[in-house]
């Protein structure tokens, strides 16, 4: 088995770039989220560009999708706040890129056209939108795909375009909903590598991955948020999910290491998280 990286790697946690404080969400009579508090800081490694990847895990029906919508500004919580960026602005719809499972693109537009439209929606003039769209084609390894249409791309290429499109709209923040759903092991590995590559393209890039796939989340993330619910003294569930545990994979020596999925340390963390699920 491979040996994980040393936990002594120099890492500095800088400004808070996303913070949710006392977030609660009720739909009808159902309490979905309750007193949820999380934060993401800019991770700095000397001599390297390091973005952030956070994996959000939890049982089905726990509220992952609703947290996804609150963090992206699509849904407004009943109480609490979500602030993003180093200037701590209240999140609003459109400030955070959202990538659904089917990677929706405009089929009648070329790939360059899709990206150019996203740049225009972000407020750029036509000339600047073209320049930025071209730069994103290059950054995302799509420089020879600009004149093609979405139907002419592979699934992986469509996903890259969807991510590039959302970064053009939101600048540094992207939420991904179940990006590993229905993929085989080889495809999951490719998506993990692509997410890491995209996150590390800019110091402030932050990708939040909502998924059921524990192994894939641990493989790609530097931090894991585990959603669950409290219980009363009799063991009954108290409605409303919160982040019950945060796993710092940097401290465990599991972040940014090729071949990490083959190590005992990786398997141990996956098993540890899986064992907690029944109690959530």
C-alpha cells in the first residue's frame, strides 16, 4: 500500500470565505435544518495554489439538498445567515454556481457560446466575455472544443463545461449535486481528479460536493461535513439536521495525495464515517 503524506505539511488557514451561522430551515411543519454552523477558510500552502473542496455527507433524506440550496442562495433560511467571500457578503442567488447531475447546457449554442453567455450574465461586455470564455476553455482543457456543440462532447467534457460555466457566473464558488451518481469506479476517479484540478486552479476556488459516495468524498475533499440529527434523552430524533462532525482530512494526511485510496488510512476513515451513519 502507498504511504500517506506527512501530517506535518505546512498549511495556513487564512480568511473565512464562507460562513453559515445558526441556519435553520422549516418547510411547512417539517424542520429540515436546525442551528447549523459551518465555515470554510482559505487554505494556503507555501509555493502552491490550493483551492478548497468540502464533501457533504449524510443519510438519504437528512437535508443535504436543502443545505445545498441554502448555501447557494436559492432558498432563504428561516433563521441565521450565510456569508461568502473575503468581504463576507450575504449570499444571494447567482453568487454561487450550482451544478445539477445532468450538467444542463444550451444545446443550440457552441461550447464557446455557452461560456460566453455565462460571462455576459456575470456582467461582462461582449468583448470581455469572449476573452474570458476563451481563457476558461484553455483553463479547463477544452481549447479544441469551443466550436463544438454539447451533444458532440463526452459526459466528462460536458461536466467540465458545466463547471467552467458556473465559475464564470460565480467567480470562485461552486456547489455540485451528486457528481458521482451512476458512475463506475474509473469514471469516479476521473471526476475526483477533475474536481481537484478545478479547485486548485485558483487560491480562492471552493467546490462543495454533496454526495452519498463516502469513498469518493474522502478521496477528493480536504474537509468532510457529516450531516445528522440530535437525539433526546430517550433516544428519540430531534427534527432538523446540523453538521454533527467535521473531518479535517489535511490533519489526517489524506488530502492532495495521489493513490490515497489504496492506503489503510483512507480505508479506516471511510469505515469510520460509514459506522457513524446509522446513528445520524
